[in-house]
C-alpha cells in the first residue's frame, strides 16, 4: 500500500538522504513534496495535507521552529520529527508520546519510526491531540532558562566561560570553538547543533554550518553576490561569515527584533 509523505527539512542533502532511505526501506513510499521553511510548509499543507499519510519534519527551519506550523494549521496526519540532540525537545516528545529521529540519523532508526507508523495506521490517529498537547507543553516551558556558561580548559585549569562573553561559536577542523569579546579562543566540548539548542535564540543565530553569531557581536552587514550577506563581527573573524540567500530575510528579521 502506497504511503504518501512530505518532508520538511531546510538542509537539502539531509532531505534527499531521508527520501532515499525511506524508499530503500519501503519502495511504495511516494514523496509528495519537500519544503525548507515554516512559510512554504504552511502554504502547501493548507492545500495538500489531506493527501499525506505521514509528515517528516525538522524542528529548526530557516524561518523558525516547525512547531510554529501547527499554530497556523491543525495537524491531521501523524508527524515524525527530525532533530539533533535537544534535551528540551526530546523531553517534550517523551511527555506527549510523539516519535522522533535523531540526526545524523541511522537507517535502523528510520526503520523503527516507519514501522511504528505502519503499526498504528488504520487506528484513526490523526496526530491532532498529541500535537496540541505538545504546543501546550512548549508554551508552559516558554520561560525555561538557557545555558549560562560552558566549562572550558584554560592553561592547566577548567574555568566557566559565561555565554554573555561569547561573540560567536565556530567549527575549525571538526572542533568547536568560542571566540570571546576580548578576542580569546576556547575549545568547546560540544557541537554547533547542541549549542544552538542550549543558547537563547534571541541572542544567538546560526549563520551557516560553521558559525553561530551573537547579536551584539554584529557590527554591520555587507551585501554579497547572489543575494547573500557577509556578517562583520567584533572581534573581527578571519573567515567570512556568509548568510545564504534563503536565510538572509530571517537573519535580518532576527537582528531587527
């Protein structure tokens, strides 16, 4: 029996990999559409959700959280979320009984989630109640505290590095570093995905795969070719911090709030 799905994921390579994995596991799967933002997903789902049997949704999209989609339209099909490690989100899923796949995902994890969907298919579950419960839970947790410091090595000691002193996080040769307002560099035992889930989204923004920038570190922005932006920060970064054309509107909106 054909399973009609839609994928909402802002990284095209991940969306393609997921689609390939699903087809390998279940040849009768048909991908109706792949979307990259809250806005495009809302527009498409309003007209086409009734055609879907199942949605795969990344949590963090270019223009917000995928949860925001269900503040504008009611879910009528089951949802499997895709997420990097995010204790906050995983706790929400645990509370509300929703399914998720951790990124970078493994084939067996996708198979497990797909099998769970197939087992409950035909029971009349539309996902509405669990999604609404999730939104209520997230709203109740809205004042949760964010990460205040990271424990880092400094000379022969461990010291707490306050988040407020970090101008940006970045990766270099597969190691994550924090650059502070005074220009110092500290290795962080984490990943950018984890850090993004721990710091306040009002203060930090994922400019690209390599950089998370702090709002008050942004000095100005240069227009770059093909609609991209170059973010100039303080202290100055040796590498260009480039925001893609797709993310440029959201980045400017973030700075303007």
